[in-house]
C-alpha cells in the first residue's frame, strides 16, 4: 500500500471499487471472460502441450540413453568386428502383427507361434553379433534390447498422439494423453533403470519366484524339461515335490507351459503351486505376500492358457502365492523388502503342501519369472 | 518444489553364507555374482561360501 501511495496511485480508483459504473473496470472483467469463452480450450491446449512436451523430452532422453548403453555394452563386452549400431537401429523398427481375432477360436497357438518366431529370430540375430557369445550374455543382450525397443515404441506412440492433437488443434484429443502421461513416464523410468540390472546380471524383483524354487532345488539333480526350463525332484514330509523354474542365471522366463505339459505326461502331481511376483496396488507394501487360486503367470497369456488347459484336463488344483511389488521394482534390481520375503514364502509353500496333500502324494512347485542372476 | 522426488541411489549388495559354520557376511556386489553361486572359502572355518541373496539398498 505504501508503495502505491509513493507512486501516487489510488488503490480504490485502480480497481474501480468505489464506483460500479466505471466502464474501464467493466471491460477489465468482461474481456477475459470473452477471451476464455472463445479461446479457453486453445489456452488449455497450450498449457497441456507444454507439460506433455517436457515429459516427451525426458522420454526421448531415456530412449536415446538406453540405445547408447546397449551399443556401448555390445562394443565393450563382445568387441564385434563390425559396428553393431546399424543392426541395433534396425531392430528398433521391428514389428509384430498379431493374428486376426474376429474368430477367436484357436487363436492362442497362433499367438504363441508368432511370438516364438519373433523370439527365435531375435535370439539368432543376437548370436550373429559374436561367435563366442555365451547363452548368459546373449540373454542379457536380448533383455536390454527388449527394454530399449519398448522405450523407442513408447516415445513413438506418445509423439504420434501429441502431434495429432496439436495438428488438429483438438483439446479433447490431448486429454487422454495428459492423464496417461504419469503412468507412461513411470514405466519408462523403470525400463531405463532396468537396463543397468540387465547389464550387470543382477536379480530383478520378478526373479523372486525362481529364487524361492531355486533354493528348494539346491543339492538336487536338475534336468532340462523344456527350452531354458529345468526341473528336479525332492521330498517334503513324505510328499514328493517336483520343482520347476527357468534355467538361471540367464535372463529368461523359460517355457513353463511346455514344461508343465511334459512333467504331467510323465508323473501326475496332485496339486500345482505357482510362486510369482505380482503388481501391488497403491498403498500395499512391497514384499507383502498373498495367497490365492489359479495360474499366477504374466506375459502375453499363452503360457497361462496352456497351464490352465493341462490342469483342467487332469483335474489338478492350482494354488498361487504372489509377492507384491511395483512395476519399477519388478524389472529393476531386487529390493531388500522383496528378497527378505523369500523365507516366509517358502514356509507358506510348505504349509500349503501339508494342508492340501496327504503323505505319499505329490506337488509341483513352479517358480515363475525372469531368473536373471538367480541360479539353482 | 513441494512434490519433487529425491533421487535415490541404490547400491547392490551380495550376502554370503558359509555352508558349515552358517556365518553370514554382507559385501558390495561384484561383477559375476549370482544367487546360489559358490564363491570363496570361509575365513573362519574354511567351509564353502554360497551367495544367498543379492539386493539393492538405498545408500
């Protein structure tokens, strides 16, 4: 107020508060209302656009850093004769066309065929980078490539939606993107951080299932049951245990569907127990454990379909134990809270076996997830 | 910024356990470590050390 007095400005006159009929003051109120009536959406579009633009820049940095890290990793660990940059860049633009679902009958084997063809192709291409590439290194590269490709795709989709809304000057079109942006950025940040764990071969949160079953497998004779999947036999309080997980310490999830089919054709277990990581709800604690029924397995759904079909055909009940974690925790270095839940889960698995089988019966325990950095 | 997140630095650790004296030791993760890997011999009883856990902690 003192400043206004010093400058010789009358505050009442400025706002016109002393006189309601001041036409200048009337304009001051009415003009913004008219502006907002006609240009409100455009102004909002500008504000939202600048917010999305900032996130998109961050997403672009993540994408480029992941690509750079992958290329540098290849150059330092494999020391290839030729520069792998062109080959890697070609991978980023690869796409997969899913089968027609107008008639969904019999679609699962088609999806499995297409996904496996893609995986086989990537595996083959990675192996061509260096003749002395070990299966562990190859699996690490495949996982880094997957993370970098997903980041590349996320950026391209966000950019497409953003530019379309801007081109059409369409505010409602940009709203779904604005709402989804925090979730997209959370996933992008998780993928970016995951590259580091993959490079160093460190266990990720998703590996808790294979870690629990891997510990139960220690000291038993392990046999290959399906591609990158192993099993062994053990005993617990008069019950026979069939233990199955992906073959560690490679970065793989194995083929639990195929493995289950083969185990059941040889020896029919009385129950199936699946141990897996599950996405927690906001407010739930990381590493908390929950028990339920049904096939606890993520992915595209083909393995889950196969497991459910085999279990239904042989009338075998499926029990599930899940360890809760966020999307970021699931694909980055395993947190202490998650690793510390392993002992509690093991005793819960044993309780479940005791409660649901009699002496002389058998149980199949499956450790589901990416077994990177976890042996058996 | 009220809602700005603090950047966490996660350090990876490996936990080793001796198969005979059951002594547990924690050390920083080394390249090539993996869970259930047999590493060195125990400094107190000469038993075999096994990596039982690898995890990240905020430092």
